[in-house]
C-alpha cells in the first residue's frame, strides 16, 4: 500500500485530504515495528479505497453506523463477476475486524461517496453486475452472527 500511496501521491492527497500523512505513515511499517497504539489505528473510511485499489478487491464494511462498499479507483475489473474478490468485514466492538462471508448475490451497501468523484474511467466497470443498496447489519448474538436486512424489501 505504501507503493500505491507514494506512486499516486497527487490522487491520494486529494482523496484523503488531511488524513494523507497519517495514512502514509501508517502503511509504511518498518521491520522493527511490532504494533500500533490504539490512537494510531486507522478506520476503513481512511483506508477502504486505498485497500481496494491496491489489492484490486471489493471491500465491504458492515460495521454499525457506517456500511459502505469500496471499489478500486484505477484498475480495469476482471471480465467475469465471479473473478472479483469480495472481502466483507465487520468491526467487532471497535476492537478488531472480523471477516464475514456474504451469501451469494447479497446486495452490497452503498458505494463509499468519494468513489464516484475519484474513479478513473477504466475502473467504472467494477460497479457493474452488483445490486448496491442501503443495508443495515444486525448483530444478533455475542458471537457476532450477521444478518443483512434489505431495506427495499416489503
């Protein structure tokens, strides 16, 4: 991610605004660094587009109060929808991220607002073929079982 943020510095300065330096510092991990203190942790609102663009994946945030889908900004998507890796995450108690498995053809949360503004023409196809709606995650137990409520359903 460091190569991405440095190689496309003008783009990421514009996308991240005042968070640019913090994110750049955070993704440059020296070999001797063992971890980050809580105040150095980053959020998906800071990192989502960078992660998605760097690794050419669809990143879905299903955390309470901030559901969103992050798509790559600069790459041509694979021609097959089945070749597009979707990684869905939920923030458990604001302590750690847990990967969750989406059901096949599950609707995705709304696109992260900055995507439409910064996406390059070649990457607009990442959105094709997916149902994108406002959805609400519901944690139903201490173990973090995730249900998805489709707000468009009767």
